[in-house]
C-alpha cells in the first residue's frame, strides 16, 4: 500500500484552511487574536485550526491559577496550548470541512494503520505530513488569509502534533520556513 500523495493533501488543506479562516473572520469581526495554529493528530489525519484572544486566555488563566495553582511557567505553556483555546478546531464547526477533508483522513488512516508499512515508513510519512502542514501554514500566511482576522502586535503562528514536544515542532517550522525562503 502506498501512502497518500502529499501534493494532493497540501492543495486540499490549503484550500480548506483559507476558506475556513475567511468564514471564521466574517463571523468574528471585532475580536482580536494573539495566535493561530494547526493542531494535528497526524496518525489520524486530524488538522484543527485554532485561534485565541487575550481576553479568553486571561479567563482560562484565572481558572487554572485558582484550580491548579498555575504559576508563570505554567501560564507560558498554557498560552500555546491549543486544547485550551477558545476557538480550538473552529474548522470542524464548518460543514464543508468534514465533507471535503474526510476522504483524505480515511486515506491516511488506511495507510498508517495497515500492516504493510514498517514503523519507520509510518514515522517518515507522519513527519512528511507535518512538514506539509508547516508548508501550508507558510502559504496561508503569504496568501494574506490571516490578515482577515484582527491580530495583536505579537501575533504568532505554529503547527504541532498531538503530544509533540514544542521545541521539536518549532524547529520543524523554522526549517520549513527556511527551505521555503530559498
């Protein structure tokens, strides 16, 4: 069994992402965001688009300080934790996303969970997929799609896989950005 073609996945993800961001921006005028990210679970082909505001982060921070005695270091991690963002996976609320992305997810899961690829081949495909998502992020940035959402001065973007080390994810994105700058 051959892995799904990344060129097709990249094109579909770029088109879906820019469309989802545009729809979201139209519905959330007046809100200002500090970050955007792709929250992935690559083994399952999941790609969740995420945005958060400073006011939503402040509310979450107060809750975590009160309930779990979060300190400054914990809050710095929380700031980048997609799962705690107000608009985590906003693309999943848009009917066109699942309808269009599901066949790609099915193809990825079919490959990843089949008995044919070795563990090394699976890991290589997952890494290639995450690098592709990073390329899509750079293309989304360059396309101006994110300009449709109001951004704080320190606005940042990121791509991270489920339970991945943040430093590894950041290094991957930096490497992809460098390759795409050439």
